[in-house]
C-alpha cells in the first residue's frame, strides 16, 4: 500500500471512519482523485487533492458560500487542508451525463440547470464572495485561448509556436474580448456542464441540480456558464434544445440587451473552445489522459460554428491560415488510429 493510501486511512480513522471500505471513483482533469468510502451503511466521498499541486482551500470556501445560497453543493463532513483531504457528502452517481444516458428527460434536467443560473445571476451579493474568487480578466481569457497555440498546434499538428502569429492571435482576442467581457459581473462557476452537474430528483426546485467542480470559480460575465452548459465539449444537445433554453434564460431578464448578450455568448464560446482544444491536448501530452482527445472533433465543430459570426471574421481568417482544414482533419484522423 502506498504512503498516500496510508495517509488516507489515517485521515479516515481520525474523522470517525476507521476501517471504511474504499472504492475509486472517476477522476477529473486535475490531479485530484476521488473515492467512495462506506462504513456501517453510511457512504461519503473522499477528495484526495495532494499538495502542493492542489489546494482544497478554494473548494472549501466556495462550498460554504454556495450551500449558504441554497444550492446543492456537497456538504463538507471533514477536512484536513494541509494534507489535501476532504470528506464530502455523497450525492450519488447520477451525474447529468449518467442520468441522460439512462433515459432521463433532457428538457427537465437542462431547464433545472438553467433555473439555477437564473437564480444565481439574479442575486446582487457579489461583494460577499470568498477571497479566492478573482475577476475573470481579459488577460486571463486571452491566456486560456492561447492554449490552442501553445499546445494543440505544436503537439498535435506539428506547427511550432511562432511569436509573430501568436502576437496576431492575441491582437485578435484583445479586440474580441473588449466586446464580450462587459456588464455587471456575477459568480462564474466556470466548468458548468453535464459531467459536473448531479440530478437529485428527491430535492425540490433548483436544489435538484447538484453542482461539483467549482473551485476555480471567478467573477465574470453571466454569459459564460450558460454557454458552457449549452456548448458542452463532451456531448451534443438534442436539436432545438439550446434555443429553447436560451429563450428560458432570456425570459427571466426582460431588460437585458439581447444583442449584446448574443455577441458576448459567441465570443466567449469561441474563447472556451480554443481553450478546451488546448487543454485536452495538454492532458494527453503532459498527463497521459488520452481519452479527452476523442472530444476534439466536436470542439472544433463548435469553434467553426462560432466563427460564422461576422464579428469573429478575423479569428476565422487566422485559423484558416494557420490551422487549415486539412491539418485539423489529419490530426483528428491520427487521434482515431
């Protein structure tokens, strides 16, 4: 048994779970690991976030904040921040992804997730956010978009990062983000999609939508989480559902400038898709997590769709020049070999 595993057993013993059975759960795109622990009919979820690469502090802060707002974030049952261990309420296995695969009503699930965002964005208490929550600045957004240049281009299609076309790419994003990252900011959970949402039908209202993986939350555009939900890198929404959900959100904010909202939505969608293509490449090349690459073709399709907007014509021209269709296609074919 590894030293880390022994440390987990010691932590569980210290918090009243001595002798608990442990079963691995699916991990995520970080260095965090999860296990379900069970003892005497009780279950809980262990988060193993080894320092210094991981810090449970922001997760703890955000969990208390979100639960205080009435959302179904998992209760923290015990914690050892210096060791990187948390014992969490077990919300079950019904992620949105699993529930939908089992035949759950997609309209009901997604409508509940949008209701949660409507509730969150309708609050005016951002001054009380935890200290870990920083502003989602234009520089942060641009640095994320650059992951496409820094990882995907050199690693998957063999185009070395050139300072000149990197500078061109950044200039394009400076202009785009000036049109997108405006308005009254809200809490942005940042990875709001089907893999990080739990279906809890025994709970009422927005509490039926459980939330996970929010430790990187920031203060930014209310557009971002809605776009992340509807333009999921890992799954396609049924035809017409995204438009229905956008109408649901729009109806909740009748005074909103819908044209500005749509512009911000498209720009931030393109930004996220560039970021995700780069992140999935990095996960494969650096962390040997190759399963993420299967989603790259979908994300390229989403990025191409966003680039049809006239405002994104400079980005489309840059991508067509430096990452032409035949290079994308050859890289994708290589992924399936």
